[in-house]
C-alpha cells in the first residue's frame, strides 16, 4: 500500500522511518518532508493545509492512507475534506475530523469537554472583551501564579503564566481587547495553576478502542535548568521514571477512558492520536491540555521504542479493529536531544551546511528543519535535528546522544546540555 505523511518535522521523519520498515508499505510519500524523509520516501513540496494539492498527490500516486503529523491540517479540516470527496472518501486519514481536532484547536472547547466528562483538570472560566470585568473578578478568586490561555491555535505561544494579579489583568485585557495573539486570543481561558511534574501520555484510538503508547517527558524551555523562552521542545525522554504503573493506571481510569467515552457520547468519531499533557501532583493526574497529534520531539523517543509494525496499528485505526492488534515496546530508555539554530526560538538564520551527521553510529539522527540544497544538507528551521539513543538507563542513553552530537556541526549550533537533569 502507498502511504502519504503530511508534515516536515522530526516527528514526520520518525513516522517515515517506522512506516518504511513495514512490509505492507510499498511507496511512502512525505509532504513537504525534509532532507531526512527524502532518504526514505518521496518528498513532495506542498503546504500540508493545501487540500487540493493533497488530493492531487493522493490520486496521482495511488495513495491508500494519509497520516497527518501536525495539528494545522486537522484543525482546518483535512479529514472532513477527504470524507466529503467522492474520490477520497474511502481513503483512511489518521487524525481526527474538525470536531475532534477542537480538543486542540479551542482551549475553551477542551476545558468544557473535560468538565462535562468529569476529567480532572484545573478550574477555569473563559472570557471575551464582552465580559472582561468578570474575568478580573475571577482572577481575584485565584492564587498566583495566574494562567491565561488564548483559546485558538497560537503556535505554542498563547499561554501566559504570570505572578502578579495586576499584570494578569493587563495581559487578559491585551489578549481579548487588542487581540495580542490575533483572533486566537479574542477568547481566553483563565485557569488555576497546577502544581506537580509534567509529562505526556499518548493514545491511539479508532473511536471505540484505544492503545496507550509509551509516555514521555519533554523539555520545552530554551535554557538549561528549564529557563528562558518556550520552544517547540528541546529534548525528550521515554519512559518517564515517575510515571509508574499505579500512576498510569490512574491516568487510564480517570483520564483516558472518560476521554474516549466522552468523544463517543458527544458523537465525535475520533480516529488518530490523542496527546494528553498531564501534571502529576503527588501521584494524582490532572490534564493540562490535549493535542490531537503526536508531540515533537516526543515522537522521536516514543516511536523508536515501539518494536512492532506501526502500519498494522494504523490499519486497526482505519478499520476500527484496534482491539485485535497488539504491539510491543522495548524496556530500554530512549532519549532525544534537539539541535537548534542559534537565536531560536527568536530570529535565526537558515541555509547553514550541516556536517558530520553521517558519522553518527550509536544514535538515530531525525531531521527536523533541514533541506537538501545542491546535494548538501542545510538548516531550514529553528529546530534542526533530534538525536535519539537507547540505553538501559537515562544516563547511558544521554551519553550516547551527546557523544553523537559532538560529531555534528553547523554554524551557531545550539542544544541543551542538561536534558533529563531533573530525572537522573
Ligand atoms: P498548554 O499549551 O496548555 O500545554 O500550556 C503550555 C505550558 O504551560 C504547559 O505545558 C505547562 O507547562 C504550562 N501550563 C499550562 N497550563 C498550566 C496550569 N494550569 N498550571 C501549570 N502550568 C500550566
Ligand atoms: N513538544 C510539544 C508538542 O509537540 O506540542
């Protein structure tokens, strides 16, 4: 079968690697892909939200399954587009339709969903410019720090955590009245601050049945010791040592089952990944957020730990036979360290030649922001490559990742030297 993956990051390179290992996958296409996916698949340079262009690729290449990496095409309705098109309607899309994608596309929707289905999460209320004064009153009932979230997609920048009440009021006003994050912040979720340690749990569902994939922890800030600006993610570790069986059982009972049942009750036919951002507060889970896709760089540690055929699981999603499928996970720990362009997550330069990654032997090099230019691999984004390694311990895996990184170079290379610092 021919398969198309939408997206261009390390996550999509990891999907491409896993799917290329499946005997059932004949030709693999990635749109737009990167220099890494180019070695495993045919890259096609289109925007993954250009549905007409996707249709052309699918029809012209006899594609029989589409795997959606990022949230934007899902929130924009790529799955709905397929279902509404006579030529595409029987081609399975791994990723929810628009109604399910709202779990990520609207914070207000996802908070309402959690409240309705009794899923543990921070107390909240939503505000627009029409009830801003009520927002100020609600803020006064909360303890600092104050959490403000733009309702819509804001490229990971729409969440503010503020220590002072006055600042929180000012920012809330900026968000709803002056659209600080554009239309995304015309509605804002104000919520309680959750204490604890954060981790992510990934679920694959066919709408009725589900599989819980390995958990992971990512490192979001640019600076060592989790300081500085937020990024897409600077590294990840799987499994998460503090997510023991008893905690994960609670997550399944209190969060995963009510989420899958809630989707069914609400008439949402959800087929794809659910990425659950959780806070572990003394062994009790609380949901920070849902995403409707896999995480990046979490995918670069989660998928390599899955030993069995990923395509087989995707077929289970497509045919609603996920309950008949089984999969195995290595007990080994996987770590990944993201190499980024100097300046990221603020302004950075592109087109820097990347050297030495071919010499890496003890790690997997997942490309993210890379592109092939005149036979050279050059940087093409802020996050450039994720270097994944296995070990019996976190320390052993990290040592391999850092040894591999010492062989790789590009102008103004930057990476965190302390991934896993809080766990080892
Ligand atoms: P979100 O986009 O909702 O995941 O928020 C981004 C990040 O802000 C999360 O990964 C958390 O680190 C932090 N965060 C969000 N909501 C809360 C909360 N209620 N309490 C504490 N931290 C939070
Ligand atoms: N690494 C966080 C995310 O993918 O949203």
